[in-house]
C-alpha cells in the first residue's frame, strides 16, 4: 500500500532523513534556490522547475550544491524534447537547410496568457518573481542554445510597462472584472470572465508559438 504524506513546507521535508531518490521542486521562482541546495545536500536527485534561480549567484549555489553532493540535477527546459523542436535540431545538424547563420525566434505568448500570468498572476511583479525574459522566455533562450549547439555569450533584455497603467483603464472599470459594468466587461479583451469562464466553457484552451530559423545555403 502506497503511503502519501503532505507537508506544510519544503523545510519540513528537508528536516527529515532522505525518504526518496529524487525531489521535484516547483516552488515559486524566487524560492528555487533554498530548497534545491538543501535537498541536494540531503542526497536527493533534483528536477527543478525553470528558471533555475532568479540570480546568477543562486544558479551557481545550486550547481555547486548538486556537484558537491554528487546528485543528478536537471532544469525543466522541456521544449527541446518536443518532436517539432527535435526535428528542427535534426534538420540544422544534417545540413539540410544549409549553414546556420542566425535564429529568429518569436514566442507569441497570447494576450490572454500574458494577462493571466504576467499582469494578474504569480509573475506580475519582478520584485516577487523575476523579469519576463527569465520567467517566460528562458524556454526560448534554451531552445536557441539547443538549436545553435553552442554556448551563449551575451544576453540582453529590455522593455517597459507601457499599457497596463491606471490611466489606460476603461472608463467606469471596477477593481475586479466580475464587478465591471457589462458594457465595459464585454468590450475588454482582458476580461477574466471571458478568458477563464466563457473560453473554457466553449472548449477552447492553449496558446500559440511561432518560430523561424534562417540559414544560408552554400
């Protein structure tokens, strides 16, 4: 008979003798480092949700802890294992599309997903999580590295809060979508009622990702 235990926090698990071969860490982004370091020291192999950590020092501390403990460690950059992305890698390495010159990769997050996760969701504030390139697009950075087959030399990230400001709120808008007057809610593309309730009721889910690889042929 399988015994299932629930814990109040990861610290409760770390305080006990090792009870499994591996641990999956899916805490919020800013809370990856501490449990990863502690559980690696306990001898757990670690599967860590992306991003690895929200600072370079955090990443280095986790890597050192895993190496010192001699445990296996992996980050959940899962997109490189999808058939489509593996096929792109295969075509690049085979030379079928010529010599790789550059990769232009665009992730169309979708306004509904962005509103859900990065405006009203857990990743709405860099202070509570991390910046958008790290929180969402570290998958894309990993794909580019995977396809290119080389180490990243330099990364830049820039942006600003442009639209989601108080002065851009619709006239007569309430603090909560479900409290908005009907004429405001119906016209708002970010309506939680439309995104969460009506969209799911109609059976539509998911988001889109578009990528493009360009190469020169000799």
